[in-house]
């Protein structure tokens, strides 16, 4: 059975707290593992969450502030120590190549795994796999930052009642699926479009076109909400979002499940983030992220 879920490794903004580790998120998607923004302590959080180095196939870094990237040396060295049997691809802003170089070779270790560097230079597709397309979009932050989006190709769902209506059964169903037509009956005649699932990861940014493009129509949006609404000016000055701003993006773009994260240490009560998101009009599934939480993607609508 395929698994599609978000594993939250850390949720703190800027500095860790007693209850929140630096950032870190793993998206498990049909046997592929994508690690987003590994902050300091990510390797240990993976151990606590039951995520192995072998689970990782890609690492996506939004930008090179420490709370989003200082965990890279440990993760990269663990991938090599465990001799992960497949290539691991790292996506990161091209302007931060010198940071990636320093983090990758921060200390001495034996390289046993192919770590493929694929820097991001602008908006658009980064990778196309049978299971999904990975895209990037530029965000608005004091240093260059990109958000990431995963889009599954649309498929089709066969309707048994229509198969019966056309008298198609047994091996003929497989023939119809393979060939697209059988005795004058097309696949369109007996099926409906099954919309591919969509996931977006949006970290440190002000409101900008990239935020809206990444969030559009997502089944799950993981988005920073560093500040509460009363500190909106502070958020803008430092290149961040508030809980209400994140929620309004989700409302405007038809997001099904909103995951708020990247919280400033100034706010001791995480429940206030949920309340402000609801006050902003978001009435879908809502998660205020906690370290080591697992959040499944919403079930398909068709």
C-alpha cells in the first residue's frame, strides 16, 4: 500500500526551544522520501520519528539561513555512513552554492553515495518522475528563497457500473485500460478523471506571487506562520508570514489541508495560531504542527 504522509521533524523558527527542534520535514510519497529544510538536529529527529537515511531520495532546501540548513552536514554524512543504495538529489538556490559546498564538506568523511546537486535558478519544473513533477517558485525573503510543489499526474478511475452497462468484464477490463478502446468503447466512456494530488512547501517569505502559485489547488500546504496577526508589520520587515495571512492564502487557493509551522519562540500558546487561521476564514483540515507529528495527505475526492 502506498504511503503519502508528512513527517514533522522540527517546527521552530530561528532558534530551537525546549519543545521545538529546528526545522525539518519529510514527505513520504509512494516509496520516495523528500527531506525539506533540515535544520540543526535533523539527524536525531529522524531517528526519533522512525525515518531512516535509506528513506531519503531528495533534499529540498528553500534557503540558506541556519535554521533551514545547518542539519545538512549530519544528514549527508549519515546517508554516506549507511551506504544508501540509491542516488540522493539535493535542490537548493543556485546563489547559495558556496554555502552548500561548505555544509557538504564541513568535516572529513568517506563518500560512498552519489549525492547529485541540482541548483535552482528560477521558477519551473525541477524533476519529472512517474509519480510526480517537482516544481520551484521564487519567494520573497532577505536572502534568495524558493518554495517547492509536488504535482501528481491526473489519472482515471474506472466505474464498475459503466463497465457493466457496456458488458465489459474480466480480462477485457485490462485490455481496455492498456489499449484505450475495446469494441468501440473508449476509456473515457467508462471512467472519470482522477485528479492528481498536490503538495506545496512554503517557508520564509512575505506574501508574493510565488506563495499563491505554489498553494494553488493543493491537497496539503505546509506553510510558515512565524508571527501572529498583531505583528504583521514585524513579519513583513523580516520576510515572514502571519497565521492569518497563511490561512487567507489557503482560502483563496482552495487548499484542503493547511499545516502551519515555523513558529517564533515569542508565542507560548500554539492554539492561538489555529484560532487566527479560523478567524481568517479557513474551514478545511488544519494542523498546527508539532515535532514528530505524522500528517497523512487527505484522501482523494474522487
